[in-house]
C-alpha cells in the first residue's frame, strides 16, 4: 500500500525543485522515453532510507556538475505503480531495483546503478560515480 502523499510530498519536492521531471503515469513515461536524442537520467525513487540518504541527494549533486545529462526524470516506486512498471520495461534488461539510477544515451541504457551500489554509500560517493558516467557519456 502506498505511503500517504503528505509523507511522500517532501521526497518528491527534493527532486522536482532541483529540476528533475516527475513522471507520475504511463503516458508521461512513454512521452519521456519517446524523446531518444541526447542523454537522459532516470531515478527510480523510493521511500527507503538509501533513497533518502544517498540516491536523491546524489542525483541533485550530480545534476549540478558541468557535464550532466540533457534531462532528468524520476518515477516513484511504491507510489506511482503504473509509471514505475512502465519505466522498468523501457530502461532495458536490468533487474528491478529501488532506488536505482539509469543513464541513457540516444535512448539506450549506458550506465545503471542498482540499489546494492547505493545502499550504505554516501550521496557524494554515488554522485562521484554518476559524474564519471556523465564524463564518459554526456
């Protein structure tokens, strides 16, 4: 059962106020993935501690770098179920993981950070890994 929206709203705002587009339904996900040119970052967000402590802050830090994706979006696992399921279908051949971060170039997955590489890491460390991927692909 999804958490109450009043609990989740600050977690959503943490990213949207940083310019990350929120994809709340299947149509929004399909429209976002339809734009295949350039580089794109997708965070599969969650309520868990590793998302709060590392994933969301890491994405915010990484998106402030000089080399970064052309655009960024997020879906919220456990909240926006249809959007999350559709995003997972379209990311590529990776196991479902929340949180996780996907970097796509021209619509193809080029870098993926699953939960087990986020959990227990600092936001700075995860952001550094993202920065290295950005330097290579963006």
